[in-house]
């Protein structure tokens, strides 16, 4: 039996077909109205631009978030058309397709307006078009699998020598997604309690880790699922590694 590789987000190598849209009008309207124009629903060209680009990248990215590579739902309300360089700082790049990609809501909300460029740019500067120009993993210039991987528990793990992977992981708060993934192994009705304990355990300010580890062990045993017991061992190793790095 052939073992297929784990799929991940693909680098975007082509651009959407936008010949039916008056791009000059969009650029003009964006400059005149500011970044608030992006959310307008009264402009047909704008609505079609957003729909075409969002759908194109959804497919081109293998239906996966441009940052964390987690599958995104086909319902367009459940994922975002993301400005890689935030539009609030570079409104002139609002309709530049190489500054756009499809992202999950969590990554988009975590990233917000944070710095993504090695060297800050100003309105009117050309769009940086090389991987080395970006601190963050760029969906048009970087392969996801060169900077990240999924472990056997489906957690997102930056590759050891990837500064971009580590930076993007932190910027998009992917650690929370990983913690929630571990809680899934506890299953209902124990899962919500497990998630609460795990979020506390991985918190940098936690001062009761031993007590909470014991609580997690007890919950895993009472759940009756061997996978949950195995997860406790993974968490203990993670915590021990974190503490060793701090001493």
C-alpha cells in the first residue's frame, strides 16, 4: 500500500484572472477613500475582486491557511483574504495580489498589524518581492514545508534551523492551536477540562505546573483512553524541555 505524504500549503505560483475587473478604478478608489474602502459592499468591482482572489488562493494553497497550513473550510465566511503587509500601513498595496493570500481567522487575528518586513517600507515604495525581505513565511515566496512540519499528533512544528518558521509560529500564536489539538485526544466529555488545564500548563506565567500535571494525569486515566495517557507523557516532556531552557 502506497503511503501518501501529509499535504500542506503549496507556494502560490500563479495569479488570479482579473481581466474583467477595473483595477485602475479600485486603486483610485482605495487611495481616495482609504483602507475602509476594502470592506465596502456597494462596489461591484470590489466585491468581485475579493471573491475571485479569495477563491483562487483557497485552491492554489491546497485549501490550507497560508501561515499554519491547517485546512480551511470552503465556506468563505470561515477564512480571510489576508494582507501580508498590513493595509493600514500600506494602503497602496491593498489590491496588490502578491500581498494577498487566504488565511484562517485565527492566524489573521493573531498577526493583525504586526511587523513582517526585515526593513520597514513606506507608502509608495515598491512591493518587496524576495523571500529574504520578509521576517514572516510568505505564501508567494516560501514553501511551507521548508519551514514547518506536522508531528505525529498533528501539531505544527517549526523546523529547527528556520528563523522564519519560529517567527511566524510566534506571530500567529500557533502554540494555542497545538494545545487545543492535544486536548482533542481526551474526547468528550473530558475534552473541555483538558483544554483548560493544558492552556494553563503551557502558560509562561504558570506557577502550579506540578499540581496541574497531576490533574491532567488523573483526567487521562479516568477518561479511559490510552491516547490521552500518552499525551500526558508528551506534555511532561514539553514542560521539562521548557524549564531546562530557562535554567
